[in-house]
């Protein structure tokens, strides 16, 4: 799940690459729009900086990468997410 905001330039840079990479592999994902600073999901998921990626397995967070203030997330995070998803998928296929 990618937490992003329309006003965030780092989200605008990261999101297209994130979506494209996951789509190419047929990985389902959700984008949570946190453009409204009053959105309670900021607190619920303890988001301080967008973009932030949280990977869930059966509703439990198994991986989290928070954007860095003034820098966002690097595209390396995309490969980390894909690797974690593939690991989870291979584990559950056994």
C-alpha cells in the first residue's frame, strides 16, 4: 500500500514508477490518498512523511519504508517491495 498526497512532489516522482513496476508483475496494490492533512489515516498508520509504503500480509504489516523528509523514497524501495512480495508468495505457495 502506497500512502501519497497530491501536493507532494516526491510522491509525484515515485508513484508512476511504483505503479508501473507492480503492474508489470501483476501485483495488486492500493494507493491511499493523504492529500487532506486532516485524514485520520495519518494517525492510524503513524505516517509522518509521504510517500510511505507499507506491505501487509493477511492484514499484518510485514514491511514498511517511510519517505525521508525533503527526499521521499528511492526507487530501490520498489525492488525491495517486489522482493518481499515474491518471498511471501513463494512461502504461501508451499
